[in-house]
C-alpha cells in the first residue's frame, strides 16, 4: 500500500461549462506519454465523482509528489476567454468537500494542497488553504 501524505487538487484547465470526461482527460494524458489518466478522481460539472487512476497506483499529476499523493481534478478552471477562474459550481464544491473527507478518512495524516503550491500554475484556480484548513 502506498504511503499517502498529500491530497493535491487540480482543475482541468477547461472553459466554464465545458463538458469534459475521464475518457477525454485519459486521451490527453496518453497523448502526453502517460500510461493513463494521471488523476485518481475527477469531479464533473454536474457534481458527480468519477474514478480515474486507481489510488493503489502512483499518479501522474504533480511532478515530484506523485508517489505519495492522491490527485483530484474538477472540470473547469477557466473563464470564457481562457483566463484562470474558480468555475466550481455548488455541486462541484460539495462533491469536493465530500471526496476530500473520504480520502482523509483513509489517509488521516494527508494534508490538502493546490497544484499551484508545487508548480508555477494557477491550478486549481481557488485558494485551497482557505477552504481546506
């Protein structure tokens, strides 16, 4: 079993309201040379949570932190012009809180982070430390 010490939150860097699926992200990641989707969980714009890569497998979502983290991605993160924006709707926010609680129940020592804490990116386009203390 992997030793998990971080839950890293991401956005898909897609425009607000754009319907993207696990299959779409899987194809993007495979095109970048990944074996499969790099995130362990994906939250669709309807608030449903979908499985990506199995948590037992090392992710491919945050360079230098994949082996000890779980990657969670919500669909969105950009406004209509392609600028970073917190596009999460009520359902996505609720699903994210519930999912993080579930992951922490399995990995109680895991801390919650935004991808932007480890890379020069806006992702996940909201203040993770403010929302997940």
